[in-house]
């Protein structure tokens, strides 16, 4: 028995658990896998910005702007408290969007991001590894990244230090209701009771919530990625072109991805995606031809309409809350999503309007 039971131990569930614990709640986390945060939280790139952020509605921009501001302090505090460095790096990002430059520049002014339009010569100076760069790219020097596997490891250790119980290999199979309240959830590891329940189950939320009335519209969307083993400084900045991005890590490893595939819950990798990603990465950055591909993996994003997550109290079940459906932006949206959910659950004044994230909000 606990005050709050969080179902799902990805980055959304872990940061929500941290926010609630800091507020004084007794929290427990149930994770379906043998270790927390081994799904999209582990598989993603960790860019602290949506891709092509001006394409998203204001409801995404608000959460993302807060995440951009919060991550340096969060990572610094986690490093100090756990000894695990999430490796927050303000590496900046180049974005190719020839037909959307005016839209991007206006968006950046509105949301207070530094942005500039850089020429080919400037791009070559800032990122010499990029072969034959385009005539112009948008440059956002303040956009950061985290090493998401290290971030979630730090979060897990931080929660353990704070006395939060994390039960792994505990997928929720069913709910026991009494009227408009859930009394317990059933797992292969046993049944768990709580006063309040929070669904943070990512791509699996729709599948689990179909047992409930008014379930959220969330589906899995597969993404595949490659990891090259390089040396620090070979590629200096993140770069996004035609929905494919490169992310250089502090230790020299280089991520290149990612695909968007409607493949259900199939997380297998494919030779076709490996070939496509490898060829494109090596064409843009010829130095990658001499670097080994260390890993090829796939993850399942929690796709929701328009990419807008559900951060809300369930309309029919008074002690159930949902924090899920963050699609490609789980890392950047996680801090503000956790804060908003915590405010809603504790009855505090929210820092932003929660209406766009409700279960029945229009998403187009």
C-alpha cells in the first residue's frame, strides 16, 4: 500500500515519481520489464528540443520550452546526488528547412530561442565533417542533449536514494474497481494497492487502458537508429536534415537516426533500415565510412494525435491519472509533464493551462 502508484518506469514515470517524492508523497513504481526505462527512454536520441519544433502546436512548445530551461539544473543535481553524470551538453543543432525558414525564425522569436540562418561557408567552419553542406541551414546554438541511458540510470538511483520502491518484471494485467475508484492493480508479481494511480506506460498505454472507459489514443511507432564508435570532436554539433539526425556524444560515439514505422509492437531491427541509415550517414559525413557501427537498435514511440501527450485526471475514474503519449519528444517534455501532473494530482495551481492535455481535448 502506498500513496501513489506509478505504472511505468520510463523517463516520464521516473521524473513524475521524483516530482511527487519531492512534494512529500509516498510513491511506488511498477515496471513491466526486468529493468526500468529500457524502452523509448533508452532508445531515443536525447535532444532537448522537438524536431522541427515550429511544426508543433503551442501545447508542445510550452512543455518543450520548460524542459529546455529545466534540464541543466536537473542534470547537475542528479550528478551531484548520485555520482552518475547524464552528460547534458549544449552542442547546438543545425536544421535544414528551406521552405520553412520564415516560420522557424518567427517561432524562435515568439518562444525566445536564439536562432540564425547560416551560409555554407559558416556551416563548413562550424561543422567541417559535414560533406558538401547545403547553401543555408538554421542554427540554434543553445539546444542541448542528454545521454538518455545515463539520465535514466541517474533517475533510478536518485529514487532509490529517496526510498522509492521500484518493482520490475511487474506488468499490470488488470484493474480492480470499486465504483469510480481503482482499488488495486494485478501483476504476475502480485497485487498492489494505492490511493492514487498514474499511467506512465508509453506506447503500451492504449493497450493497457482499453480495459478502462475512455482510453487514450496511443499507438506504438517504431524507430531504428545506428551508433558509430568514433572519437570526441569528429562531429561537433547535432544536425537535422530530412527527418534524419546526427548526435555526437561526449565520448565520441555518434548516433544516427531515426526511422518512423507503423509496425505495431514489433521492436526488431531490419536490414533495409540498417542500409538506408548507414548509407545516408556516410554520405553526409564521409568520416563515418572509417568508423565501425557499434550497435543497431529499435524502440517504440508512444504516438498520440498531433504528438500532444495526455497529462490529466481520468474523467470517469477519480483516482486515476495519465501521463503518456509524448511520441518523439518524451525526453524534452518530461520535466514539465511531471510538474504539471504533480500539480494536478496534489491540487496545486498549475504553471500552464492543463486543458490541451485532457483526455477529450481536440487533437488534430
